[in-house]
């Protein structure tokens, strides 16, 4: 085809190297089209290429605010003020706006005043004054009236961060403090139950939910969490009875409808799940990747393949790293509950390698056949088991009083990886094997183990690099809520252990 051009000259192919400015421009266009997911994607790419440009970070923060991702937006804005450009006063106004949305009025008040101190006649000065008036009207007591409510919101945020980073012990500590201070705050109880369950304290998890349902009968989140616990514990009779009760509930609030639909999907009641999730979609509910995952799953198992594929496309738009993890793909599990089969776990327990056996114990923890597995001779009478492995099995059985804290750390870090790779495919087993190998080596070298989020992030980053998958340190650090400098420090530690 090149010979058809005038003069017989070959067309020159010029190399194109997109810059931060290029992606920033694309992000702005997507933002003005109100395609916020694409805007965020382009702006994050722009920030990767030009991490020291405050305008890019600020526009990304504004986009995240409109998507309801207030914590992420706040982190970006605080970084601009603390590192990139301390004189970018408008960041104070954006922070004030975010904190007001979160109900943290004391922080909103502080940042609104900070903006007006720096920009008395600035672009957002009238908006900042209106915000201050609104805050004062809402509290009716001025700045001193914010302390109690801000205390609750702050504890909520801390607990959520600990849960998301896999630090369940710290989450439990904060949630117990919250309950003591706010005994009728049921959300803290429900999160506490989940944290207890994640660390294997199933009796405490059930007991916490029983307390909620005793004091707040019909609490939907508690009922849904109870259903999930019954599902994982294989208490089928109790699960079926509870599902019959849940099927009669008709929530008004959209978030509660989503909770109900997602719970039905997780426990395998796909007809009920599809009914709620599809109705939410028709009503314009703008969910995250999790919403579209459960919709795709329930639609597939109900035979609505077109809806399933459209929902999965939305999952990939939001989280491109989920490519190849379709619920219906060969080798993937039906739910994030990870129905691990006994034979594959027992085969790993026969391995001569410590990391294989540690990984097997971790898989057993997430298997519906956990109780049978930990009674098996390969778990009970295996001469190859090291002290950490024996402690890990004790942890599975709920006997964590005398367990070495090191194995609890290893489990927390693995749980954090599992949060992002809850549908483990064969190709991803290597990520967990790498972590348990690193853990065993760190124990041998008497390295003090702290910061599970940093270890998980460094393990994933190194694993991606070894597989020639291009994931930037900034991208991985953001995923685990740590700084890039912290990630870089732990990547060096991981590399030294691997070598």
C-alpha cells in the first residue's frame, strides 16, 4: 500500500511517546464529558509520568471527590500541601469540602478558615464562607460542638483503614474503643464481627453479631454478615432459614439493597441476588467494581449472558487488572469465598518446602472444608512442620493465645494480598508462595516484621516485575495505602531476601 503514495515515497512512521501533559489533557476531556472513571484512569497515568506536578494531582483529587472517593482525594490534596506546593491554597478549600461530606466538621472548619486566611478574595472565597455558615448552622454550637461527632468519624476512618490494609488486630482495638465510647453505634459492631472472623475468632464474631441483633433486632448488616458466616462454616440449615427471612426484606435505601444483593450472590442464592442487583442497575445505581462483579456473577448463573458480559465490561473499566478473572472462566471459583478442594491442599502439605506448607494452611483457612482439613493427619501428625506452621494451624483452630506473633503477621500480610487476589488462579499461587518464602527467610535472619501493608505491596511489586508485568511503584503503593518511599524501602528488603 505504501507504493500508492505520491512520488512512490514510503510513509515515515514517527514514534509516539505519550507524556504526562498528553494524559492530563485526555483526563480533562473525559472529566468534562462526565466520564469520571476514564478521567481518573488518564489522570493517574499522567501523575505516574509527572509525579511532581501539583496541577495533575489536584485535578485527580477533584475527580475522586466527585466519585465519592474522599479519603483518596484527601491524601492527594494533603500531599500537594505538604510536599508538592504548600502555596496551592485552593487545596484547603477542596479539603474542607471533602471533610464536610464525610461529616468531619472540625477538619472542614479548619481548612475553610485556612483557605480564607491565605486567599481572602480568592476564587472560592464565597464558597468557603458559605461552607463555614453551613457548618455552623449544622452544629449550632460553632467549632467546639464538633469534637464528639468528629471523634466517631475519625475512629470509623481509622478502623476502615486498618481493615483494608489487613491489620485486623489494630482494627479490633479501635472498634472495641469505639463501641465502649458509642455503645449504640451498630456499624462498629458489624465491622468488629468481620475483623474477628478474619483472624479466626469465629466464636467472638458470632457473639458480636448476636449482641447487635439482641439490641437492634432486624439490623440488616448484622443479618447479612451472619448469613456469610453460616455459609463459610457450612451451617446450611441455619443459612437456609436465614435466607428465607432475608428474602422477605424490602429495604428502601439503595446501599442496603446492594448489601442484600451482594450477600445473596456470595452465598450462592443467585436468583435472589440477580433480582436485587439488576433492579439497582435499572434504577441508575452507580456502583463500584464489586457491584458489577456480583451482578456479572449472578446474571451468569441465571443464564443472562448479555447482562453478565456487560457487567464484567464495567468491572474491567474500573479495575483493568481483573482481566482474565471472569467468574465463568475455567479455573476460577464461583465466588470470592474460594471453595478450595481438599486434595490440592493436602498435596501441598506433603511438600518438603516450608512456603508450600504455609500456603496450604492459608488455603485451608479459606476452604469450606477447613474443619476436616485441620483434623487430617497431614495437619495433626506431620513431622515436617516447623514451629511457625504448627502455630498457624493452632490459629486456624481458634487457639491463638500462645501463637507466635510472627505467624499472625504472616497471615495478616497474606490476607492483604488475598483481598486483592481473592479469586486465586494457578498463575497467582506464585504471589503467595513468594510471600511465605520471604516470611520464612525473614524469620531465619531475625528480621523484625512490621507494616504488613508494606510487605504485601513490596511482594506484589516484585512478583509483577519478575513476570515482566509493568506496574509502577506509585500504582502499587496507592493500592496498599502506603507512600512510594515506604514501598521502595521494602522492595530493597524483599530483593535482598530473594538473593
